[in-house]
């Protein structure tokens, strides 16, 4: 057995080998074609090869038969071009014959490993072969029936192997999707079996509900990622013989809804039975949402749209039934399912892509009086306001409701005209007007900051205010009074915080209010993308309320739950998105804004460094996260083109110098390993450094040698980072430094009087480089090794600093070239030498910029 195991592993490794190097991730299962070498063809044409592995499966114990099946998965994935048409048909026939044998003697499939590999095997059959090829195989009718029965049995045992079921649903999804393209006269029989698969999935999920609730089993609905993936697959299968699917769903929905109403109105209200019925309704609503969302324009007919109308009516009728029980009781799962349905309906039937004559509205107008998408939008908004009013304690429902509201306000990014029309329709709805005028905790409890709410609940507020501000902007124009009215609840809150901070000081209440306000303002700032609207916000917040935020950072710097939203708000303010920070010529606002950011970064930086050494689990939340947000804000300010930084030195204002010093202090308190280990930190530090080396080299050259060493080491380590954002930024920073040095050297050569005065900064950097020649040499070595021996994904970025490095270190370059050539086997040395000659051919020694593109 040990020998058999090693042999099977060897075969599996041979068949799994990535022959053409096109798979970046070998753990993924989506590489469904194996590029078998042509000279193995005879082995694959010999029918005994496949028979051998099927025989091994039948005769070996499970731990080995599983490996035999894994090999068969790879055999089924053999590239099509290995065979001609006749050979391929014969090969497929042998695979199908093997499937039939396994399903006729299914004892081996009781082993979970065998079962999983067999499901993968079935999925690969459809991935690699077309439905037209499968239907002409001799045993197709018997095999498709066996596979259907096997799938139905698998779906009924819902508690086992959800990962394996994925492959079975993949098989059926791809089979059904191929039906319109089959040219063969042979029957595919999918119209018989696909509805049975759909029915088995639906009924098995409804039957699992009582077991889950009564026995406290794990609820499949809690794993939404798996559920949505399976529903997406089922959606395609359900569209085959869609009439049967709809009839079944309508019947089940009516039956369950009636039972639910009876339970609600019965005198002995049994909470357990009600919960079970709600669980079933949640599944049914998910099914309706999935099937309605699966409408395909090119295969859909008026009959299908009418059926969607039948299904949608039932969910729209369920909404008031559920809402009638508020605020006493509310079922989170049903609410999340309803929101999923509304979103699917929005994507499919609300918008310019469908005429209002769609048959979906015919049935809905008869039953519900909903005649077009205007009425649907009103229903959407009423539901959203109800959720926000009465379900404030249920964070998942609130955040999903806000996500839905946000999706409505973003509309259809590919069609600006329709998006504008949609927003104009939305702002006319009474529920939207109500929200714009009453966004206070009195009407929407989730905006409250009392101790009853956890801090994570406050996160919803940013999205809420982004959406509200988008809706406000539709008709705002330059109406400052309207804007002031909208901001009134925030104005009142800020005034309260100011009073608390100036008086007896109820720290906890003030802190929670500031956290909420920072999140609200960030949402508002994110949505204001025009110069006029941004200016209104700036005039509102500066100077009175921004000083409150400064004070909060000073007081509560130890509490990231408070400082993070404030720093993120500042970073959002500094973003010059859509040129919104393009202040008037006579306005000092750009400089005032930068000074406030500088103050906040300096305050935070100095305070955070006073915390001393932190433990490994505390260092990111308490320190590094805040530092990374400060770096993002500073980078936005330096690259935003709305501040002339020379002005600070000219007028003796030290805010710019202070913030750069704060940057250095914070940087030196972080280890190199942390810089690269925490993605958010590396993605804010390296682009900031890129900005500094491009536009502020005089600052870089003024740094102490130990700080320069730290920065160069961080660039050197970042060059080999897996994240291309980081490695590309390092290349650009290095290129700026090398170009600066090169220009300085060429000026030195000319030795005119004026150049000598100008070049003190360059002199300092050059002196540092002469003291530490290994800094640039090491980087050249890293870049050369990356180009030669690694899968270099950002070749253009890597090429930019290379020429400067070579011209500044010609002696080292020739030594490096010699060692790289000598490290190669004899057969490759001549080739590599020629490559190096080609690299430098025609490059003039003293011209960097001209030759760089070569």
C-alpha cells in the first residue's frame, strides 16, 4: 500500500505540473485545463490508461482510492488540442463509462475524500467538454439520470460537504448555460432533470430550518458567502423550465405565508414555531431575489417577466406583514433576505434598460397598485426609513439597509443620464424629504450616542451621511441657507461638545459625540465633489469646529476609537478629488487647511510617541494605524496642488517644517519589519516618500545621516516587496534621488560661480553617498537580480532608476556584471554577456534623461 500511495502521488504530481507556467496560485482550483506535453499523447490515447485508474479506485482502500480519483480529475482536464475530434469523442466515452460504473456501485462514495474528488471530477467533465459532445456519448441518457439522482441525494443531506456541493452545482450551472448553443439532434434531457435539481435544493433548505432551530445546529444562512455562491449557481439552473420553478415557489410561498399569518393571529402564539416559519420565509425570499436577479436579457420572454411579477408580488406583500410587528419583534434573517430581494429587483427591473411595458409591472399593478419604477422607488424608500427608524439596535440590518440606500444613490455608474434621472426621482419622494430634514437620533436611533450602542454601530453613520449629502446635492446649487439647515443637527452637537469641553466636562458623553460627528462629517466631505459645495463645508467647519477636533486629539490620543475617525476625516478633507480644493486666487483657505492638518499631525505624532514601547498586539491599533492615516493625509496635501509650500519659509511660518519633523519622528519609531508587515502603513508611507523625493529634495538632503540610512534601507527593502504599489513607489523614489544626484554632479563639472552657490543641498547628499557607497550599490544589485531571476511585474518602474545607478557606480556595475555572468552555467554565459552589451549599447555616459528611455 505504501508503494501504491507513492506511485499515485507521483502520477498526480506529474499530471498537476504547471507545464507552461501560467498559474500564479497553485492552490486555486480554477486552472481547469492541464497542458499535457504532446509526446505523452500515446499514453492518453491508450484506453487501458483510464481503465487502470478506474480499476484502482474500485479495488483500493479509501485513503488510496481518493488519490486515484484525484488523478482522474486531471485526466478529465487534459487539454482538448491533444486529440483530434474522433480521439476526443472516444476518450470522453471512456470517462463517461467510468462515471457510470462509479455511480452504479456507489459504496466508495460514502468516504468524504472520495465523494469530494468525484464531485470535482464531474465538474471538470463539463468544464473541458461541450454539451454537444456529451449528449452524443453512448451512455449519456443513463449517466445524466444517475448524476441527477446523485445530486438530489447530495442536496438533501444539506449538513454534509457544502464544499463538494459547489462542484455539483457548477456542473449543472454550466450544462444549463450551454443549452442555447447545442446544435446536436440528440436530446440533452436537462429540461427533465434541471427542475428536479432546483426543487431538491429549495425543499432541502426549507426542511433544514426546523432542525437548525430545534437542535441548535449550525445555520447554513449564517455562512452568507457560501449561500450566495450556491444561489448564483442555482439561479442559472432554475431558468431551465422556469415555469416549473415559479409554480413550485409560488405554492411554497403561499403555503408558508398563510401558516405564518395563522401563527401570528393564534391565541397561543408559539415563539419557536413562529421562528421556524420566519426561517423558511427567509429562504423563500432569498430564492425569489435570486431568480428575479438572474433574468438574462437575451433569453428572457414576456412569460418569464410575468412569472417574476408573480414572485415579486409575494415579497412586496410580506414587507408590510413583517413591519406591522415593529417595534416589538423583528427577525434579522427575514429582514436581510428582504433587503437582498429589493437589491436584486432594483438591478433587474428599475432603470432605463427596461421599458415600463415590462410584464413584471402588469401583475404588480393588479395586486399591489405598483405600476412603474416610480412606485417601486417609493416602496424602497419607505422600507429604508422604517428599518432606520425601528431597527436601530440591529447592526447587520442597519448596515445592509444603508448599503442598499447607498447603491440607490450611486445608481448606474455606466449611465450618467439615467443616474441623474434616478436621483431626481428619489428627491421627490416624501420619505427622502423626511430624511433630509430630520436626520437626528430622535427619528433615527442609530444616530444616537448613548451608552446603549456599541462603538461599531457608529460606523454606519459615514455611509448614511454620504448618501444623504448626495441626495442633498441634487437641488442644492449655491444655496448656502439650505446647506446651513441641513447641517443644523451637527451644528447643535458641536455647540454641545464645545460647552462640555469648556465646563464640568462629562468626558464620556463628549467623546462619543465627537466620534459620531467625525464619522458624519467624513461622510459629508466624501460626497462633496465640487468646488462650491466643498467651500460651504470649509466655511462651516473653520475655525470654530476644527479646533474642537484638535482638542479631542490632544485629550484622547490614547483611544484609537476616537482618534481614528478624526484623523480619517482630516485625510478626507485633504483629498483634492475632482479639483474641489481649487480655492479662489484671493483665498488663503488652502494654506489654512494645511496648517490645521499640520497641527493635528504634529499633536498626534508627539502624543503617540509619549506612549513608549507597546506590546506586539497593541502596536498596530494604538500607534501604527494612526501613523498610516497621518501619512495618507500628508501625502494628499503634498500632491494636491492647492498649497504653495515655499510661502511658509518666505513668511517665517513653521507649520510645514513642523509636520515634516513629525513625519521623521514617527518614522524613526517604527521598525523596518513593521513598515512592510502592515499593508495600510506601507501603502501610505511609500507613496508619501515618493512625493517627498519628487518635490521636496531639499528636505531629504537636510536630514541627519542616520535618518537617511533609515530611509534608504526602507527603499531597499521595499524594492523586493510583493505589493507592486510599494515596489513601484520605491523605484520612483530611488529614481528621483539618483536623478537629483546626477544633475548635481553634472553641475559640479561645469564649476560656474552660480552653480557653486546653488548646490549646497546636493553637496550634502553627495558627501553622504561618498561616505556610504554600499547604499546605492546594494540597490543596483537588488534591481539586477529582480530583472534577471524573478517574475518582475513592474518592469517599467524598475527600469527607471537603473541607468542612473549604473552611471553613478560604473566600477561596481562592471564587477556586478562579471559576478552575474560567472554565476551562470557555461552554456548561458555568452548569452548573458551579449544581453549586457545590448543594454548599454549607444548609451552616452553623461546624459541621463536622454538615454533613460532607451
